[in-house]
C-alpha cells in the first residue's frame, strides 16, 4: 500500500529502462512512483487510484502524449501533468501546455531538474486547492506591513500572497501602473523562506534594451567597449533570494531566451563569458501589459509565458476597491506628517475625504499618495480640506478642450462605461431598474452589460 504521506507519481514512458530508472530515482527522492508503458494502461491506473502528479513522455505508442493529456484532463482537471519531450519538439510541449499540461522538461534532462519541476507543481497544486476556499476564508483579515487591504478584492490578493509565499513557485503579478505590484512582490519575499536572502528589483523599461542583458546576467572584462572590469548581474546578486523583474512584457526577445534557460536549468553565462554559473533564485515578474495579446503579436515567447505564469496575482485598480481609499489616505497622511514634522493631529475633513473617494484615480495608489504628500506639504493648518486636495475632476479635464482626453486619463472606453454603470447602481442603492433609467438604457441592455462585466444579475426582484 502506498505511503499516504508521500506524493504518488505516475510515470508514462514506453522505454523500459527509462521507466524503471525514473521509478527508482523518484522513489529515492521521497515519492511513491509507479509506471505505465503506454497511455491506455496509464488511464486504467488513474481510474483505479488517485495520483498527485503524472509525468508522461510526449511520444508514446498508440495514443500520443497530447491525446493522453486531454484524456487525463477530462477525467480530473486538477491533476498536474508534466510532459517529457525532446529538444527538437519544444513547439509540441507548448501545445501541450495550452491543452492543460502544468510544465515540461526537455530530454535529456537531469534528475535534479525533474525533481525541481515536480516539487514546484505539487506546491502550486496545493496552493490552488487551498484557494478553492478563498471566499469562505475572506472573513479572516490578512495584514502586511505597508499594505492597506480592507476590501474584499484586496483581501483576496493577500490571501494569494499568504499561500504562495512559502512555496518556490514563480509568480506573475499583473495590474495597471501604480497599483503596488512591487509591494506585493516584496511581501511574498518577506514571508518566504528566502526572507533572509536578498530582494533584488529591476525594471526592464528603465534600462536601455542593449544593456538589459548585461544588467541581468552580468559581463566579463572586455565583453564590450567600456567593460574594463567584470561585473555580476542581478541574478547573481539575488542568489538564495528573490529577483523581482518589473515590466517583463517589455523584455526583448533575445533576453527572453536567456530568461527561459534560467527558469528551466537555473544556469547562465555572463555576457562575453564561457563559464556556466548556477543560481538559486526565485523569480517574481510583473507587467501592466496583456501578455496574452503580446503572444498573439509574437513579441513574447509562449514557452516563457507558461514558465512564468505558474501562479498569477492580478491587482485590481484603485477605482475597483474604493472602500480602501479612506484607510490609504490616512496611512499616507500619517507617513508624511511624520516625515515633514507637521502637527500630529492633522486630519482629513469629511468633504476632502469624499472628494478622494469619488475620484477615479487613473494613476491608482501611487497617484493618491502623491496627492496626499502634496496636500501635507502645502497645508498650513491642522486639517486637510478640499482646497488642499489638488486633483482635476473629470469635468474640468473635459472642459480643457484637449482632444487627447476624451476619456479620463488612464481609462479605456470599457472601463469608463463600467465605472458609469457601477456609479449608477450605487446611486440607485443596487436597484437595477432605476439604474437603467438613469443611464438611459433598457432593463435588458443593462443586464447584458452586467453579464459582460461578470456581475450577477440577482435583481429580478427589483421593484419596477
């Protein structure tokens, strides 16, 4: 009988020697490993007992690896499947990941590489299972230094941070500029077992494209004109710690190839060097771009995207969790009154707070912080009033006659429409019939827009 404390691994491999070797070696690594010579037998074994993870060759007799993967996912969509494939068939591996594979390894691979991938996927699976109870768990408040998150949406973000931090999973943080992606990355690092190691941050858009590779991977003396000494890169500096790569969507294709190799093999060479360096670095990447659109455009590698997107954390814009604005504003008020030695009793008046809450904040939390900092700097009394809150209202922007600002800066047409609908619902106290009339829409037209926004239409009980 299998040890219930050990993860159960099913290996599907037609080559008998490789199959036996993997069974023995994975057993030595603390797994319960069983194997099947083809996909049909593998499916029979899966139907008789549960497995924590499946490792399958892509090229199999009869049903191939992709067909086997699809059959496994039809039976149990949650079991992770790792595909083994040859170097010449990376495209097949990417196709498998699109179909639901968790990861892939390229033959020939080392046992250490395979074990690393298996452990990473088991950690990620545990994380996904724990997040199924996210809604119920939100009654518990998650608190982190320098992070204000009282709203349900931001509590959901901190719930993910709580779950992913202890693992080694690669994290991809998405969100508009100014939402605090760097704070979330730092929180993950500080609550991981790497907390005593370095946290190295690099913004790919702040570095010229021709210098980014040398910044990440370092260079040897003489690698290029001006390289009078050798210099370690960010990956070396982040060894045993975390590397936070911001705006990864802007990384050039040539550098993407080297990033993929580091994620797969944990090794690289400095620019102009021949010595292979090995590092133990957790990568957290962030972007304000739609990487799926970049895949369609061919500007971002599919295989790198799937390597990065092990756990995705999407931070909502401030306009979608306005209930956090009062606490954020008070936090920044306390911060800057201390820094500027202003009266500690300084307060934000109710009318000023109302102005802050009603603004749409295209620059998100960063813009809010700047507004509070400016208000504290220029204030002369014990209160921050509306006159001290220097933000341009949307009406004032429209009245400026600038044809480049038909919409509030930072908002798309879809976002503006969603904001108008949410505001109409707020003013109508959730009555969708009243909101529809205020918007000049029919009831059905509003229901259609709500469905596109992902808002449940539970208002069939609305009084007409």
